[in-house]
C-alpha cells in the first residue's frame, strides 16, 4: 500500500499573524459550494437539475476522472480534474489540458477512489457545502463506499449531499430539511455508529427522540407527509436518502378506505 505524502511545512518557518490572516482570508474567499462531478454516466433527473441550478454559482467544479465529460457537456466551468485518468476519454482530457484546466493526476495503483481524491481536493478549498453528482452507474461497491466516504469524519463541519442518478443523499449530523412531494420515499440510515435522539416532523411515520443503531432498518421506506420534513438528532450521523420514487402508504391514507 502506498503512503500518503506528508504535509509540507512552510519554508519560512511557523506562520506569523500576517500569514495567518492571509490564509483566513483565502479560506473565506474560497468558502461556498463546491461541486464534484463523478463518473457512472451522465447525471440525470434531480442530479442534472441540481447542476443546472448551481451553474456558475459554484465556487469550484471538480471533475473526478471521467466526470470531466458530463461536466463539460453540461457547460460547467471545470476548476480541476482529479484522478488516475484511467476512464476519461483521452481526447477530452487532452482538450481540457490545452484549455488550461489543471489536471491532478494520480497513479492507477492508489489507496483511494477518484471520488475520494476529488473530495480531498474540495475540502482543501474550505467549502461550506459540497455537492457530489454522479450518474447512476452499475457499481454497487462505489455507491456504498461513496455513502461511507461522505459521512466520514473528514466532512464534519461541511454540508454534504450527493445525487446518484435520481437519488438524493444528505449527510445529517445535527439537523436538515428534506423537500419533495408528499408520498416521496425517504430512508434514514445510521452510519459510523448509532444515531441517537432522532426527531422528525413532516414524515408519515414520525420518530420521537428515538435511537437508530447501526444495522437498523427502522428508518427505511418512510414517506414525506408534507412538502418539507425536518430531521434532527442529538448525536451520531445519518444519511437521509430520497431515491426519487413515490411510496404507496401516504397515497392510500389520503384516498381513505376503498
């Protein structure tokens, strides 16, 4: 296994007040929403709509390897391309290089996925929010590892969400608001340990200060009962998943007895 490069120390020794102020100003300037476009095919449904809505408002757009192609097709101003470049079209990559887009190339034999490396590049820019958009793809292993990655301690203090095809994932560490049509499916999945003191409002099956241990399916296949639903917890990490599908329970309740 290869080792990660050690952090480089300043050649001028410990940073003084002026350097610290400059770094803080840089962090503030770079803060905002950073978009990461992954592979797995072109974004569709809600993911494509999210990219269109963000548009030029994103502080940066980072393409993870073959994510460069859909990013350019959607007319996004790509800030950097990150990965081992084993799946991006060579012609598209060459054109990006010629256009002056920075390429952060990693060896194929590496200890992290291209998306993980792109996330590291995004977090180095001190964002307030990170939005990952990928196609649905056919790699369950990548989907599972992406959910774990986004909910890992490295993203603490950053708003994190992802669109995988038409499915929407939001990492919840304290509270969030979910939006959609009444009847839309919502699942709350604990990661990295139990989610404690979960309280919801606006879901068909509410949770009232309940604990969700790892491996629990208690929060799976709930439904929105209103256009907005709030989710909060006392401690732990939840991934709120909206798969982009409608359930049947809310509709039957509204319809009443047949």
